[in-house]
C-alpha cells in the first residue's frame, strides 16, 4: 500500500509504530501536489520547505522518545480564511493578496501544538462567499472526480485536496454549508461542529453568528481525530462554548442501540435530483438494516431558511468587511489614479458650476479601493447586507430574518424531541459544471437549501459519501445532531462507513 | 429689538427673554489597566501605535473579549447614579467609516443599554441656583476610536493615525435636558466628576481626554401667547468645565439672535453640530456629514449578551462607597456644619473627608476642625502640592493642637505657629509647643507680671478706673514682650481684677 492510500488514522498508527517517518509522509503528499495540483488548483500556497523541516523535527523528537502531539507528523491543509502567522492570509481576495498575518488562528495554533504539519493553504470562494470556489480572486478549483465540474464551496480547495489525495486532513469553514456541500460534491467527509464548539479566533469573519471551523477528511474516524485536536473553549473567543470536550476517538466503534433517525419531509420535495434521492434512500435502508428506527419529522420553517440566511449572513458580512478600507493594511487603490480621478471630477463639476458636491479624497480612496479590491459576489453581499440593516428597512428585513431564525431553532428543538439525528441529502444535486451557475446567483443560493438551517440553528452536521451519479460524481449524505452531540454524530456516521465503501473509492486523476 | 446681553444679574432676576434647555453627554474613560476588548495597556502618553494588538487594530479574524473590570466599573457607576440595571443587556455595532476606526464599527450599546433612568442631585451652596435633580437618561459602555493627527505643517496635509487609544473603555452618560443655566451645567459636571472620583471609576482628566463633554442646547421662548423652541444644537470641543459654561451661555445668546432674525424653530432645521472655539470664545458651525448618518446598528455577534441577577446587583451595591451627596448631609448632621463648609470638605475627595472626620472626632469640635481644615490644612496642601494620602501632619496630631487651644494652653495665633513647626518637623502638638518654648505660665507668675506692669503704667490704671477698660490693651503687648507664653486674654483679665481690687 502506498502512503497516500492510508487514512490519517492509519498514518498515525504507522508513524507511532515507526513504520513510517513524517518526512516520508510529507514528501509523498508534496509529490502528489506537484503532480496533480496544476490541474486541480486546490492549494493557493504550498508550505514545502517549512513542512519538511517541521516533519524532520517531529521525527527526531519521536526518535528520541519524547512526547509528541495528537497529530504528530500528519500533514494538515488549512483554508485560506484561517490566519496563520507569517503566511499570507489572503481569503482568496485581491483585498488581502499581500496580507501576512501577525498571529495564528486558535485552530492553527492547536494544529501546531499537536505537532500536525502545516502542508499549505487551500483555495476558496473570496471571503468564503460562494458555493463553487469560482469566486476566488486567484482562479477556480476543479472537482477531482471530473475537472469540468466545480468542487463546491466555499471550502472547495479544502475538499478537493482531500479528494485528490493531496492532504489527509484539511480544515474548512462552514457558514451556510461551506464544509458539507464541497465534502458532498467531492466525495469526502465534512463536519460542521456546533456553533461554539471550535474557536473562531483567527477565522476571518464572514458571518460571525454562523461561522464554524471543522474537519474535512477521507473517513469519519479522521474527522474525529481532527475535531479532537481543535475543539474546546478559547478565552480569545467569547462565543466559544465552555462545554467539556469528550473523547471522540474512543467511543467511535461502540454500536448504537435504539438509534432513532428522522427523515426531514421538507428535504425530499421538488427540486431534489432523482439520483440523489435514490442514494439517500439507500443509505436510510442501510441504517434500518442496522436496527435504527426511521421516522418522518418536519422542519416547517425550513423553506424560509435561504431567505433568512441571505439576509443575516450578508448583514453581518457588510459590517465584518468594513475594515478592508485601504487605510491600515491590505489593498489600497493607486494614489495617482485617485488624484487624477478627483481632478477630472473637479473639472467636470466646475464646468457644471457644482463644485460643492465634489468627492472628498478620503471617500474617493474608500470607494476606489473597495471597488477594485473586492470581487462581484462579495460586493453583492455587502450591498445586500447594507441595505437590510439600513434605517427604514431593518425591521422588514434583518429583524424579520432574526425572528425566522428563532422559529427554525425551535423546529430543530421539536424534531430532536422525537429523534436522535436527522438524515437527508446534503445538496439537491451532484456537482454542477464550472461556469454553469455563475450568471445566476439565485440558483447558486438555492443549492444551500439543506445546509443553511443547520447554521441558523447552531447545531452540528456531517456530510459523508453515500454514492455516485451515473456521470461518476459523488453524492453526499447529511446527518444532523443537537448541539454538542458531535460524538453521537461521529459514531453514527462511522457506523455507516463500516458497512459501505463509498469513502474508499478514489478520484480518477489524470496525470 | 436689539439683543440684550446676558449677565448673571439678569439671570437671577429672571429677566431673560428665554429659558435655556441644556442636556449633557459625558464620555468618561473608565479606569482600567487594559482596553475594553483586548489586553493592551490604556496608559496615556506612550509613543504612537505602541499599545496595539490584532484585536484593537481590527486585524482580520481577531475577536473582542469583554474586560470584566470595565463592566464592573460601569455597573458601579450606574448604581451610584440611581440608574436601573436591566437584567439583560447586549452590545451593538455602530457602523461608520473613519480612518481612526480600524474595524469600521464601534462596539457600543443601542437599544438595551447597561442602564436607563437615573438622577443626580446638584446644588450650589453659594446660592447660584436652586438644588435640583438632573435626570440621567442612560449610561452605556463603548470603545473609543483612535486619534487622527492632522499634520498640515509638512505641507502635504498628511493625516497620521495613532491607535493607542483605540479600544479604551468609555462610559457614555447622557443627561435629560434638565439644566436651565450655564451654572447648572457646570454644577452638574462638577458633581458628576466628584461622584466618579469617589467611585474611583475614572481619572476624569479633561486634558488627557478621560472626560469629554458635548452639550445639547436650545431655548424655550415665550413669544406673546405662544411658546416656541429653537432648534437643538450640539456643541462639541469644550476642554474644561469653564469652557462648557461659556459655550452654553454663548450658544443661548446666538440662538436667540438667530431666532429673532429668522424665526426658525425646532423641527424646521436638522440638529446642527457646532464646535467651541476657546480662543475666539464663540461656537462655529462644523461641516455637516455628507448624508444623514445611518449607523446601521445591529447586535454584536462576537460578544454574548450579559445577564445580571438581583443578587449580583445587590453585591455590586454593597461595594459602593458613601457618595458625596450623602456625606454632605451626614457632615452637616454629625458635626453641625453649614452646607457651605460641608461642601468644601466633600469637594476635597474621600481623603479630605476622612481627614476632617478624624480631626473633628478627636478634637470634639466640628466647627473648630472645619476652620482649621479649610484655612490651614488646605493651604499647606496647596502650597506643598500634595494629596491627603501624602500629607505628613496626621489628623490625630493636629487634634492635639486643637485641644490645647480649647484648654487655652496656647492661643490661636501662637497655635498657627505651632501648626507650622509640627508640619515642618513632624512633631506632636506638645513637641511643637515645646519647640517654640510655649509653656503654661502659672498663676502667681502671671499675677506678679501684671502687678509689675500696673506699677509701671499708672496712666492705664487711671483710665480703667475712669471707665476706659480697653486701655488695658496697651499692657498686653508689653506682657508678651516680657513673656511670650502669656495668654493675652488672661493678662487682660488679671490686670482688670487687680485694678478693681485696688
Ligand atoms: Zn489591543
């Protein structure tokens, strides 16, 4: 078996048994990246030299018999949106093209503390806004199963690098499905933890009340391993929960007696692709055969999820992204051009006898910087959010959306009185072709139908591979749990992987 | 009609053609070691941009964490101002673009502030205005912006930004428009500052920006049978209480003139902002913002709302010290002081009150203690530019001197000298008197001295006998020359007795 075929959990055993060295593992992954990432473009930066140095250092510590961390010697890919000291933290935006973070996100620090190897940074939709990774300022990422298709987004690079065996572990972020949807479209495992389970410190904010960091891996066991490393309270993030972190790895194999799964009626309505419906139904049968009770439950406000999400998330984003104004760091429009445009404007106004309405240099700098620094989707959402928060519209849009959010939260609480977990599709369809939806943002937004409510409710969910379309594209299964029930979520998902081999299938890469 | 100029006489006589309506917004910097949402120092005067971190300069991904001490100080202040503390409060983002606001929003409190509806009693023992309660609309916590330094000297009109102040905790205290004269406005500020000083929640240093005041001013004018109100103007840039007093007075006159000229009343003009120009002693219109500001407030998702229980409020209340208003009343009751004296003592701060109280208790005469405190202690304190904490002459020692005066061991004039030597050489009253050679003169020695003086001054004896008792005064100086320790009163008494006995 080649190094790349091992899951992270298996790698961990081999490294501990000294059957492999971290340098060997890192080298194998670096070679795979060199060979295939030219086509996939999952990475925006490969940390080659430092990764090898770090691997050698961990190897020598292990050799000396010193204590090493949970992820010792295992490479981890990090999404561009997570601040990493001394590395460019671009958020795949022109705005931060040259921004080097002076500090580490808590999750990045935890990876380092557990001796994980920082392999590189993965491409994403600009500021995590998008569902296809086509919104990256530095070029789109392709789906390893078929490079004509998108890998999903916004954690498209994070998903594609795992699917293409270019990283065994990968960190993504999920605001409305950004871990689960690309995991589903790329045939890997993606876990969105409960809001507050993982620190957001250093996760460059898109929508603060929805954002969460989570693992993207080949197997459920690998996700358990990575979650173990990053979960927990952080005094630097007031919204991180002070809830004890259980041992996710230990209980994984325990069978679940009396498991009650709820099939969400609203997830099987119109617009659900037939192949996806079939694959999800087959998975439900797998659980039934394992002794689970299956019942139908309703999330009646699910249908308002997209509308509420696309008001709340952009509103928060419009404020979170205000700091990119060209003053303190990041991109600033060319000063000569600013002055030139101001001069031209003044000539025009003088001619019209309207000098008083001249733009101030400061306002001009703000406008030009933000117009040039942000891509179209980011601007669209900033405008949406600014509008929704404006005086006179606040009650009708933002406040109404918050009320809907409360109702959605209540739906989940009610549903979880009846069942342990919810089961259903991750996305209405398998991956779509690159360019297919770029001209139609609304249809792109509607693809988030089954994922956004998880974030609005703050609960946990996992996406696991459960089949393929006849075109050979992966299909994902979603399981959702109450808050802080990741342990159960992982056990139930792992149970499925002991019965099926979808997660073993590898993408057919063309070298 | 020509504008009549305001002066205090007119005010007292109520002959002004209008009534002023004044509300004050005070920003106080809370006395914390570190900033509101990060661990950077709040120390004033450091090199620009040396007290910053990813959180306070709004680096991508950095998150705020509430400073517990700032929260505690804010709650304490609210309780002292008699403000209701709601059980649920949250933080909001106030969005606007400015170079000294690196995050693009200020974290403040919008619809559920820390506290709403309180009051502060203000009074003037000199009688400048009647004692009244000024309503407190609300108090809320927020973080400060940085400082823009406009460097026009360089010729390039560059603006430089210092972010040391960014994130400093501020408590904004908004009053009701309950003040109706510049004196009341100053009275309110003085009392508020005193209260904050007693609470030890702020340094209240206007020069360092730890206390900032904006005033909202307009006029109520009786125009025949109709009452009209002038448009509200917000006055900024006042850097002392005196400036507030003057700016408000100026603004009232200005508004009256404008009303006379234009007839414009409230509602016909948007709220205007004017800046106080201290050197010209006038207010000037400030550039209007390009569009009506819409701060797009919404709940700050990075901070959890704060929930506070009745029990917690009670335990905060238990930490409150005795407040100035209560101390004034107690001093008047316990030591029989008049309001003016009590006010002077309370204005010295907690250290001064403690000093006075110990002095008054130990010497047993509140009035005497008050006189010595105000004349001698305060003068020495001013001369030596020290605080009560550093003042070397302890109240118990001074009480010893006051008791000696009461027992007539030393007369008041000599006692002032003793005070001086006690202070200089760190002595007790007895040591001080000894240092100056002050001893009790025994009765026979005094009698002998008086006899001798009467013999030498037959004219005085004659004058007294003919009814001019004051003639004896001429002997007192001679007695003191002969023995500086004699008590003038006693010399007088003994001499008169001797003459009477013949
Ligand atoms: Zn700081």
